[in-house]
């Protein structure tokens, strides 16, 4: 049986809030911008697959996991203001 500290339980239960802007729908996929309201990061995505990967990466980093693979997917950029 595994026990979690109160801090770990709060991290797991914390919701991730994203602002999604779909700018184009081409080649049967979406292109646009994803912004994390929790960490004030922003990233451009070129496909729904990249969108899912970015959301997974952000959620994993909020929970304390670091499973980013060395691949060609876009990375998050910190913005001072989320618009």
C-alpha cells in the first residue's frame, strides 16, 4: 500500500486550466495556440497529436514528473501575461 503526503495529494487533485485557440483546420487537423493558465506558458501546436502531447507534458510537470522525451515536438514558452 502506498501513502501520499498531503502536498502530493494536493498536486494530484489540482486541475489544469488551458486556453485553446484554434486558428486553422487544415489537413483534417487543428493548428493554433495552447496556453496554460496555471503556469502562464504558451505554445503553438500544428496538430491534434501535438496538442495532446503538450497538455500531457504540462500536466506531468505540474504533478512533478519529468518524462519529456528528446523529440521534435514544440516546447512551452513562459509569458509574463496570458491574453
